[in-house]
C-alpha cells in the first residue's frame, strides 16, 4: 500500500496524531440539468466559489489551496506525504438522485486557461508561461472544459495539447458542446447529445495525460465562453437516495474508506486545490451537499 507498509502503520500514524478531518458544504444556486456534469467548485458555500474566468484570457494560471481555496485539507506536510484516508458525502434532498445515484468525482485542479471564446473559428493560442504546479510530468492529468458564459449549444471544437511524454501538437477528438443555461456545467458532457464525451475531453489514441493546452479551435460559432482546466482525478463516490415513504426522498451519508477494502490511499499533494464534479439526475438548486475529507500523513 502506498506510503504505508502495513495497516498497523496507518493505525500508528492516527494514534500519533498524524490525522485530520475537515468538513465542507456546497449549495448550488443554479438549476442543473439531468445528465450534464456540473463543477461544484463554482457553487456558493464553504469553501467560497472559485470562478474560472478571473484571470487573463487564454493564459495558463496555476491553482493552489493557498491562493484559490477549494476543500481545505490542512497545511503542507513535506517531507512527509499526505494521503486521503476517507471521504463522506451527503445531501439535504434526494431529488437529484431519483433516477439513479449521483456520481461525484474528487479532483485536484491544477491549471486553467480562462475565457475561450465560442464566437470565433480562429485557432485560439494559449500562453503557457506557467506550467503544472503538481503532477508536472502530466501523467494521468486530464482536460476538463467548464462553461463560464451561456451558449445555445451544438457547436464542436478540438484541442491541441502537449501529452505526458512531452510530445507537442497532439489533437483531441472533436467534441460537441451542450446547450448551457447556467455557468459551471461541463461543456461537452450532455449524455443526450451526439458527440458528447463525458466530463473529460478525450485524448488522441495512445495518450494518457496532458502537460499543457496549446490551442483550441471551434468548428462553428456560438455566443458562449468556457475555460479548460487540467485536473487529476483522485477518488469517486456515489450519493444514493433513501425513500422514507412513498413521497419523501433523502440522501443519507455515504462513506468511502480507502483502507478497507482497497488498502490503497490516494496521495494529496501539498497545496492541492480539491473539489467535486457531480452528475445530477435532476436540479440541484438550493440543495446542500455536505461532506468531509479525512487525511493522514507519514
């Protein structure tokens, strides 16, 4: 198991006080759409929302806990290593879970490119003066497009990027944009749209990670805006419904312990910005999503 040779060493670290648990609460203020991934980092609550249009357009900007917030996971522990011991999530209503559980993925947000314009078919070149602050080799790093300006939908785009082997000029498959009546939706994730790709922008054949975005090209024009964020997936959990009666639906706490049965603890790098993306099955407006992160280090 990464970082610990035995389960006993994990227990000893907890007994020695090398463990903390931190809570968070997000309350989306938009009415989300069934089947479209949504970025909770742009929702009010604790921590405060992070808006992915607050920097120079098309210019790479690093993302860290110390400058941007995200779910708090404690101070840096280097030269020790911090691990995710357990996550817990619940919601104040089960309305977004009626059809099936709501998938939630915990991401480390690394770097973003703001204000990519739907309104031009010119190649939009990125400024990569700054580089990845964590996972600098790009292994396992994915591209995620988050809507920051409303659009009609239906247009397609592709991304030119540098892969995790340092090869430049790689081009993603073409993906189709969702209609967007609210910010925070993942731009190409509507399962009902042909050409949708889910929450990640797919990579060229043979690639498994991204170091940098080089450019974005729209194949038609719309009126929206989006930002591309480079992220590292850390963990996944499903928030499930609980029917107390024929009419009452709640979402009880769901816990995932990474020691049992997986005995594999995800690493949380120093100063990481953490948050969830979720796949609602109905509107999330005014639904409180509570949770906690338990971390341990050695």
